[in-house]
C-alpha cells in the first residue's frame, strides 16, 4: 500500500459505497462544466425540463423533479431574474413557466456542456456497457422510490 492512500477493499464491491463516490465525482465534473455558464446543476435541470415540458406550472415542475416547494421558489426566481424563464399567466392563479429566447439559447449551451461531461464519463464504455449501466441504475432508482415495476 502506498503511503497516504487508504484501502477500501472490503467496500470496493458494494454499490452503496461506490455509487455515492461516483456521484460526487460526476457532480463535480458537471458543476465545472456549468460554472462558466453561471448556472448550478439544479438550474440547468430546470432549464432542460422546461425545454421539454413548456408551460408546466412551478408546482408541477417541482413534483416532477422532486424539488420541495421551498427550494423551487428561489430556483425559479433566479432563472427569471437572469431572463431565462418567464412566468406566464395560466388558468386561475397558476403561472406557467416558459423559456425565454435567452433561456432557449442558454439551454443549448447547457446541453453542450453536459454532453462534454457525458463524453468524458462514457467515452471509454462500449455502447452495450453504457446501456447495461443505465438499465441497472434505472432499476436501483425505481426500487429506491418504491416502484417495483
């Protein structure tokens, strides 16, 4: 064992140990890609969501993305203040969320940044290995959310 390096042999085969380690490393990579755009991961996630689901209300977006209302309010406010999201009157008192022209442009930049990170992560994997990994992760997520189907 090299001096200064810890050994975790007993945990190397444990998903409950490896997944959080991988997630932390990957999150740092995503944040590094998004930082020049002045966005956080949560903000870029909402931009992608609204690009694919225009007109959803703030509460619908929060439910779909599993973001608490107390966190959703400042998230939408930051994107609106940056001119990336517009709140448009909808039915009743509900406001629907839409990307502005600037938001659509920024979404393109976000997608390019995330694709660079994706290429770094999966560039060394075969298509078959990537597909298997995504399927395994989807199964883990479904089971952790209580969905066995």
